């Protein structure tokens, strides 16, 4: 059971709730703080002008609302802003969004009634997923449109995904014996006015990206084995003179991976001790950059993800709505904590480094396929008859086109602010767009990586290298060969790509923290 409120949530907490089925509960002291904060606001707001309680919203905040219209105003806000379009956000990302929003409310600075957090807890634990669309938010004033669809479902309206299908919210509430949320004061604005959509998606992007980095290092180590490369390019001596944490960590991990390999060569054994004749040297003196520069390419990926984790964890444990209800200081503070620039920038940086990772994987794949480069393997990892069989030739088209898509998608959203909302929102973050595009980049990278691993399996079989591999590589080979059998004759490859992709997503080696 993960307790929300009190202690900060971390990435492991999200992983346990989202991927291991852990339930959540509410910290009792934090719940008391939530309710006391609501009572304070209810009393404090009387005879004062408080944004979003007795005023309208955005550029219409200059309109004072009568007391008898205040509740209707909250419902109008929710219904009018449920204006999303496009594809629906997948369930697991919606669940992450709800965890992030619940955690914000449990800080006790949002002025919401305790019914909000209790109902959100039930949605999370019962796997009740609001229908939320990808298109809508500009990421300042928070994820207004996406979170309005959450609010719409919490008040018992719209459609909800439950047990794999969208159904009227009313039916789902009745089936689960739940009571729709009743607006008490400012619940409409509080629910929709924050960064929880972009942050929730960002947390899953980070979980998957860290997983991808592990697999990228593993696959890079294996390709260095199968090409029988020298060990000095990931040696401690070479890398320690470059003072980057990520580079040295990646190099160290590669050394651990290949420690038991019978294929990795010592340069001194082949090029230093022997009297090499003048002319063409049989052994390659240096490997291509995609093999030799793995620590230098993946090191920045590690450091970028490390910083992204710091930013996202800070954001998910922050109070990110407006205004902030501060019972301790007996005040209500207006500002812009809903602005998503921190998350937006990290998502852009994440998709850039994941795209660079994809490019590295694609170049390594090309090296495996191009016999004129490797001078070892058959073209396109083809184990059949050359000229009759085609091997993995078409899979390269898929890997190349998917990598190209990532390159286009890696252009930043962070700098694409467009003023809107009557120029009230005159500079915005586009954080949810950034998070969703990063999600696509991450998914694409798993596909390219799956193609590379299938190709490595084929090459290992062609070279009869299984028993010469490092222990960890041999274990991985045997696991993957249970999913994808060795193939000589041509057959559709797409099921294998999908099966290995799912294996990579679910396996989570977590070697690099």
C-alpha cells in the first residue's frame, strides 16, 4: 500500500502503483489538513474577492459573481472546458495523471473538500479511467482541458473506461456504489488548474526511458561481443580522463556486462605484441563510432534522465494550482504555479536524448546488416540462401523510417508558445504536448530496439557464438529465443517485432539506476 500525503512520492512509488498493481491510501493527518484547509477557505473567502470563487475565470476574472451563482460557476467551468479532441490517452497514463493530482491535493493547499481526494483514491484503486483526450491543453493555467475531462467524470458525467470499455459515467458509479463528486466551493477550478496531466505522462515516459537506456547499454555490449571488438574503448583508464559521470557509469556497466565474454579482445594481444607487416592490417584497428563511442553517446542520456527525474519528482510533490490556500499564513496567494515550463523543458530534453539513442541503435543495426562494413556477417542477418532469401532486409526499412520519425518529433515544444485566452495566457508551456510527443518517441525506440535484438539473435546463431557470449548475454539470448525462434526461411517478421518489444517493456532490467 502506497500512502499518499505526508511523505513525498518517488518514481518507484509510481512504478509500483502503475505496473505492479499496488493500491493507494490517504495519510490521515494529511487528510485532516485537506479538510481544515477547505474550512479555512470557506470562511476566509466571505466578503472578499477571491479568484475562481466569486469571480469568473481567465480574462473574465473581472466579473464578480453573486454568492448564489458560485457553485453553478464551478459546474459551468468543468462542462465548458471538457473540450478535448483526438485520440484518448491510454489508461495507464490517465492513472498516473490521477496519482499526480491526488498527491497535489494531499499537500493541503488547494482548498478542496475531502470528498475529492477520497473519490480520486477510489478511481485509482478500482481502475476507473476517465475519458481524457490528447488534444486540448497548452500547459499554462495547467492542463485545463485534460483535467476538465477528469473533473467531468468525477461529477458523474461523460464517459468512463471501466473493464476495458467506455461507458456512461452514471453506470460506472452505480456499479461501483460510488457517489459523484459534489462541488462545495472551488473544486472545479482546483481539479483542472494544474500540471498533473503532463507530469503523470512524464513519470511514465521516465520509467520507460530509464528502461530503454538499460537495454541500449545491454545491446551495445552484446554487439561489441559479436563483432569481437577491443575492450579499451570502454576501459576505466580511457574513460576516467573524461570527467563526466554518465560516460564513466556507462563504460563501467559495459565492462561488467562483458566480463565473462570469450569474444572481447585485448588490443595488446593482437596489435601490440605481434610484429604486424606493412600493408593491410587484417584486424580492425578501431571500431566504427556506433560501437566505439557508446559511453560518450549514452552518458549524456543518463545525465539528462537523472535531471528529469529530479524535476518530475519535485513537480509531482508540488502544489501546482492557483490560487494557493495558505491556512498557516491566513491568506490566499495568487500566481502561476500551474505553469508547466519545468516539465515541458524536461520532456523536450528527454525526447532529444532518446532520439539520439535511437539513432545509435539504428547505426549499430546498419553495421550488423552491411557486410561491406562488418566483413563478418551475411547481409541483413540472412541465414537463408543469398539471392533467394531476404532475411531482415525489410525490417531495416522499419527501423530507419521509425528513427526518422523520432528525429522529426524531437523538435522542441517548449519554445512554441502561442498566446491565447484573450491574451491572458500570453506565454504558455505546451507541456502536455511535449509529454505526449515524448511518449511517441519512447514507443518508437522500443520498436527499433526490438529489431536490433532480433538481428543480434540471428547473428549469434550464424557465428555459433552462443557459448562464447558473456553469461548475461547468453541468458538473454536463451530467453529471447523462446519468444523468437531462429528463422532461415522468409516469413512475416511483424509478430516477432511486437513480441520482443513487449518483452523489453515488461522485463525492466534496471541495471543502471
